[in-house]
């Protein structure tokens, strides 16, 4: 296994840990703050560029990422991750729509599982996959963060589309209650894995 270098960045959603080889960005996840002294700046050029592009994303100055990425996974998982990267900034698709794009519209739960194995959240934007009725669905880092990312993108586009039911302009608690009471569909409520969206 290739040696990976690690870097950290502070973001509006928390502390992000990034790992890269000399050729690819391989992993990105939220981690709790350590309370220790700051780590030295990343020396790996890929990590430096990833932090720069993510900083621009959170500032509303970037909609697409241009980074060499590599994740190990099954052919089906790779197909799902490739389709995730085709979802436009600020848009969303349902688990069922994503499954159809992989060639099997019934594979909603398998798609959810593949999302759960995605180790490059935001860059491979699994937060843009929601339930058919517009509800948020699941997210490993909590619905508040998924909602934040969707709202960030919509804010930077300058509009909130009809499908958005996450509580924009509404009471957040009421929106959460509405999501919790939504009938179960053929799409996963939650997806497994450390990084699921």
C-alpha cells in the first residue's frame, strides 16, 4: 500500500482530515478537534491544492473540483461514484434516479451502500442524493451538515428550488419533524459506512 500523507483544514462544518499519495487525493473525512497545537501546513502539493479548492467551495467561489482522486472499490461502487460526480452543483437526484443511472433502478439500497463507502465527500458529492419526496435521507455526519451543504450551494446559485423541503425560511425543528414522519419509500433512510451521504 502506498504511503499517504495527511493534512487538516478548518471549515464551516468542522475539522476535515485529508489524505493523499504523491499522485492522488484518497480520503477526506470530518474529525473532532484535537485541542493540540496546529499541524504544520501540508507539504504535499495535492493536499495543498485540495485545501485551496475546498476553501473556495465554502466561500462560494468554486462549483467544481479539479483534483486527481482515487478510491478503491468494486466496479459497482466505482460506477456510483462516477455518477455522483455528474450531479451539477446545487442540484440533487434521488436514490432511485441514481440507481437508474447505474443500470438498475431497483438497486436503491446498493446505491446507498456505495454512497456509504465514498471516502471523498463533497468532492464526490453524495450529499446531493436525497429521497424522492425531497426529504434529506441519510448522512453519516448528520442531517444538519447535509442541509448546510445543500443550502450553501443553493445560496450561491441565488435561488431555492421547489424540491427543497429542508426548512429554508422555516423552523428547523418543524422541518426535522416533517422528515422524521415522512413515509418509508424504496430508498434508504440511512446508508452504511464511515462516509455516507
